[in-house]
C-alpha cells in the first residue's frame, strides 16, 4: 500500500474545495458568505482569546463521554439481542421505536425531565446513538461463527476468554462501523444539545454568533471542530483499526 | 473405557420427515487404545463424535467417557484455529488455567512447528494449520482424543508425514483415541481396532482388531490389513 500518494490527493482535493469557496465568495456579500481570509481572521481571534480552546474542549469532552457511553451500552445490548433469539423478539420493537425517535425529542425531554445539566445533555446524546450501535452489533452477533463457539465449549474457555478471544474479535468490523458512523453522528447531536441547553461548547458559540449574525466566526468554529474530529479519526480510530486487524495482513 | 450406546439420533428436516442419522450404535474403546471409525459418507461418524464432544445433546442413548469427565483433545475436519490469535496463543488458550504457563517448545518441535509460534493462522499452509490443531489437542494432555478426518484434503505426502507425527506424539502419551476417517489405509496404519459402520442410519457392522504392532506396519502389512478388512466387510472401500 502506498501511503504518501493518497495523502497528496487528499491535500490537492481539499485545496480545490478551498479555491472553489474563495471564488464563490468573491461575488457574495462578505457578511453572509465570507471568504477564507475572514474566517481565518475570526479563527485566530477566537484562538488568541482562549475561547476556541475552551469551547472545543467542552464539546470534545461531551463527544467522548457520549461516545463511550453509547458504544458500551449499545454493544452490550446488541450482542445480547444478536445471541438470544427470544430477547431479540421481545425487544426488537423497542429498538425500532428508539431508532425512529427524533433526536430533538430526546434532547428536549431529557432537559425537561432531568434539568439543564451535563448528565441530561450527555445522556440525551447517548440515547440517540445507542439504537444505531445496537442494530449494528446485533447484526454482528447474529453472524458469529458457531464453529468457534463449539471450539470454545470443547476446550472449556471461561466466559471472559470466550468474549475476549472468540466473540469480540469477530465483532471488530462491526465495532469499527459503529464507532466511525457513531463519532460523526454524536458530534452533530452534541452541538444541538449545546445550542438548546448549555452555556459553553461549539454549539453554544454557533448559536451566539448566529444571533450576532457573525457567519465568519460560525464557520471558524465549525471548521476547527471538523479538523479536531479528523485528527481523532486519523490518530485514534484508524491506528486502532490497523492494530485490531493486524492478523489479516499476511506476513509469510 | 470409552462407551458409546446411542439408541437413536435424528435431525429435523425442513418440510419433511426428520432424518434418522444413527440407530443403535454401540461400541467401546479400551483405555489407552486407538480406534478408527470407518464407514460410508453420511453414516453418522461425525455425528457420533459431536455427541461425544457434548455438541449434540438431543439424542437417545448414553455415553461414558474415560474417567467420567475428561479433558478432550479435538481435531475437527478443518483446523478451526482462531484467526486473530497466533499459533502459540491458539494452543495456550485451550489449556486449563493451571497449565497455561507450561513450556510448549518440545511439542512444537516434535510437530515441526518451531519458528511458527508467532504466526497468525492465515499465514499458514493447511498442513501447518493441521499441525497446530494437533498441537492444541495434545497440549491439554487430554483424557480422550477425538479426531474427525484430521488429514482430509492434504496431499498424500503431507498426510503421510502428519500420520507419522500423530503416532509419534500419541505414543509418547497413549490416550484413548477415536478417529473418524474415510481412508481405510489410514485406519490400518494408525489403529488398534477398526470399527466399521453401516449405511445410514449408522450402526456397527463389525470390529476388526489389528494384532500387528504399529512399528511393524510396513506398506505391505498395511495392504494385508486392508485386504482382510475389505474381505470381511464387502462394499467398504
């Protein structure tokens, strides 16, 4: 695999997008659709004041908490449902219900029932994501290879070993899918949660600058956070994937 | 003593009457001896092993395993190694907690696996993967060894090497062993007794005890055993 070349292509492709933006901005009202330099200026101003780091940090912490919560609870439920036909039949309607519950409804209800606090905010985000994780991991658990389960039974693997050495490695692609789609969905919902009921974070800042009609700062925050999420993807998720699938690489 | 007494075992069939796989299958294998189960395809040989392994619980009859509840070393038809664990990890995972730290070097060396301990199974040839599966079966120091055509789909030279290795490791610690095979020559080479099954539903047509000592089973001696068994059980290939 050549790794330098795709990187070069990504850079060229992103520069193209930047150029397109710049060209389009030339003919637009700079207050409505600012050109890249204005956004960069806003970004530097927010960074210098320390606001950028503070709000990015707050949002990132919420994303991380909701992500861990949703993935842990969602996979436990998904695996249980996938491995137990009876449970699945009993709870499948619940899964469908929660899957189709609008994020906004969950967020509003969480704030009404539990107050405008951090627990309600993170919980609401997690509840929005959990059904997706359940569905993905349930498919994975349904596709588990029985022959490995038989092997584990004959050699009397402990429950922990059955999970660690037999079940979870088979579910790795499903974890990867759930976490990739999860992290993107979660950060978008976190912004809504912040907009509706928090006094810090990227969502709060976007709301604030929307009221001030400061589009450059809105874009500065959005792009900064996208950049952070790209870093998380490249520095955490991808290396983890490579580590978890190292056995697939033939090395003989 | 391994005792098998399966009155009947049926498999449910979709949209039809259930399939009777085994009816009245009775035999026993004395402690520390090697028995081979031969018979036509679909006569319930693998089903019998699966019942002994505890993987089929829905049957009429009873089985008595040597020593009550022995550790079982198994080689399935396919190597069944966990692809995400290395060869050595695959073997160690099968060991009971108390034996986890035991040295495995001798066993690996004996089976020609030294140097492959840290390979993932995907990087192994089928022959090497089958060796690893045998290493796992022997590493647990089993009280019962169950082998389901462990040399199938190997080229004959490799299969012959592996039979010699199997005998070598088995003789170092003779364990009550039951091996399913299609290959009468293989049975004639390895076994103390050959148990011949009928067409489905499987039952015992007869047993053939082999008196010739294993060390003196030259190709000619094996031919003679095969001829004798074929004469006693016409239609068995």
